[in-house]
């Protein structure tokens, strides 16, 4: 090998390491952004959060509140953690259950928005949009099955109650030391938060908007980096990790989401890979279901940090989130007929969106704004 060739290989190798380092930094930035949104929301809303959620006495209204709140905040982890706190403060578990279901739907908006980055190329956009919306349709189908069952029989309420019954004698289940993500993100959040404190509660609004802007920036850069990195051996490793089978895919999605504590992050990472043809929609489908299960870790950690009389109920609502996602995965993915419904709906919508981009705006407007808004107005 000539000196020039050796130098070229060395330079290429160095560039790859730089890209991997940038990717790791963007992932950290994404986690900081999610923390900023959570911190900013709590700061700006404060005690009003309880009033915001408490009027949802009707299950469908509760579902819509969870959906809208998560769609706005772009973090089901934030919303479910707030719900855990509200239950710890006295909000009834049965009122909170539909909110948790709504949060599951609302969190899918992130990867749908990420898929729009492929809009310039029809083939890429079709794959990316289908990959994003299969998550939407799975969660919509899960709610369509389990919300009526909950309203009629209290299925999740009874199951979670049975699971927490051994803890009824325990008043303090604090496990704050397990939250390893907060010490990593807190310094960066505080750095941005400090100058905004002079604005009072409006500083919280500003912090949330900065977090949202950072999420968009981080995800855009991550998509570009992954497009350049997922070639050759790295692509084969990723494909074998996710495409090894449904159970392996679900386990991988769960593990990755537990590590980053954000299903939005995990599923958004997959969209560019499907768009660029590295993975297929069917391969990523089980991975997104694992992300649904993995995101429950945040609410469970939040619940274990609660002490007092309602600590057991805080844990119960966190377990509701886990039970709902596990049962939905087992039932829908376990039955071939039901398993195909989200895929068929996603491909149908992506074909429609490829032909006319107005379909994208119509879909997002209906699912995340018009229908929830109308239902809230009717049930208010």
C-alpha cells in the first residue's frame, strides 16, 4: 500500500471516529433537550398542572389530554412522570389510566415529523413515513382495544392493583440513586436555565422552546450522521441486531430505550435508516414495540422516588403504563391478523402521502389536533 493510500485510509478512519463522537454528542444534546422541556414545563405550569389534568373525569377526555400534552411536549416520559406525580398528590388511578394511554399515542408525533426530512425523495419518503406511522397505528389500535376493556371491566386498574398489593405495607420506595441520567443532563440544563430565572414562569416557557429547538437540531444532525455511518460493517451489525427476529427486535428496542429513557429518541433513530434503505419497515416494527415497553422505565423511576401515603398508587400508575404496553405487544403482535393492521395502514397512508403531501398535514392535523380538540370541547 502506498503512502498516499495509507494516509487516505487513516484520514477516513479518523473521520468515522469524529462522526461517531458527534453522534454521541447529539444523543447527549437530545437527552438534555428532553430534560429542558420537562424542567421548563414544570417550571412554567407549576401547581397548575394538577388543575390542567384533573378535569378529565371522562376516560375519553383523559385520553385526549394525555395525547395533546405529549404531542406538545414531545415526551411521553415527561407526561407519564407528571401523571405519576399527580397520582402521588391524590389524582385517582382510574382517572389517570386513559391519560397514560393518550401519552402513548402523542409520543409518536416525533418520528412522524422526522420522516418529513426525506420528503424530497419519493422512495425514501414512502419508506420513512411508513416506518414512522406504523408506530402511530399500533398505538391507536392498542388504545382502540384496551380503552373499552378498561371502561367496561377496569382491566388495567385491577391488574396493576394486584401487582402493587405486596407493597401496600411500604410507605417509602425511594430509589433516586438509580436515576443516572439526571446527573448527566442537569449541569447543561442549569447552564441554560440560570439566565432565564429573571423572567419568572415565562423563563420556563422559554426553556421549553429552547428544548424543542434543540430536539429538532439534534435529530436532524443525527439523521445525517447515521446516513454516512451506516455503511459497510456497521450497517451489517445494525441489521443483524434488529433483523434477527421479532423477539430480538423487541428486546433490542426495550434495551436501547431503557438506556436513553426516551422512546421518541429510539424510534426517531430508526426512521432515517428505513428511509435510506438500510432497514425494512417490517424489521423496525418489533423494535418500535420494544421502545414502547422500554419507555416505561422513566415513570417507574419517578414512582419509586415518591414517599408517603400515595406512594403505592404512584407505583400502580407506572405499572399500568408497563402492563398496557406489554399486553398490547403480546396481543397485537402475537395475533397475525392484528399484527398486519398497523403495517397495512402505514403503507396505505405513505402511498397517499407520496402522491399528495397535503395528506401528511391532514393526517397530523386530524389525529393530533382536530379530533382531540373536538372531543375535549364536547366532554368539557
